[in-house]
C-alpha cells in the first residue's frame, strides 16, 4: 500500500503552489520593478539623498518591490510597493527630491509626526479608498498611499502616521 501511495505521489505533475503570488511578482518585474533595496540604492546614488523605506507596514506584505524611475513624468522618483495578496491591499511609498502633489485644502488636514515634522493627510473614504500622507524628511519628499478595494473599510490616519513615523528616525 505504501509503495502504491509513493508511486502515485511521484507521478503527480508538479504545480507551483502560489500561482497567484508568482503572477504578482511576474507583473511587477515586467513593469521594471526590482527589490526595495536595489531601487533605494539607485535613488540614493542618483539624487545624493538618503531614502528610508518604512519599517512598519499596517499589514503583513506577501510581496515588496521597488523601482527608481529614470525617465518620463515620474523621472527621479523612487516607488516602493508592498502588497498583501490575500486581500490586495497595497502600500505605495513615493520618495522624490521635490514635492509630489498638492492636496486640496478642503479635503486634507495637517498632522504632527515624530521629530516635529508636519504631514498632510487626505482620507480615502470618499476618494476611491486611497488614503495619502505626505511629508518631507532629510531633504526628500515622501508620499505614502494606502490603496484598498472599494469593498473594504478605508484606512484611517493612524495607520499612515505609524508608517511615516517608522521612516523618521
């Protein structure tokens, strides 16, 4: 009986266990992403500024990617993405030498971060479930975006403050 079971197991085709996971990695790599570390190194080399990836993420990422964008509209920006494939939450951290975008005053508010740094927060509940927090640290401008499915509750400011404070040392 044991020989039969072993024989059947050996004849079964080998299938990747995480095909969805492999698809996510493949899609990111084909879009020019690499590791967070390599992309951060490229940004620091080109900009001569220090970039600090977050130490705290509000979910357990199944994937993390980074890319330094060297052409086009986003030229000179570092894009770090952390993905939870179980619910498709995505945390994006943009780092650049100059400010990314101005938030409309009517839908944003000022927040205090560690070290007396001020941040601008835009709540995602009325804006396609994308909450954003922008701030400047050590000469670089940071924009943290937390993207959730429309069916999920929006991300509150405390989660983004925790991410920002993990960047600020």
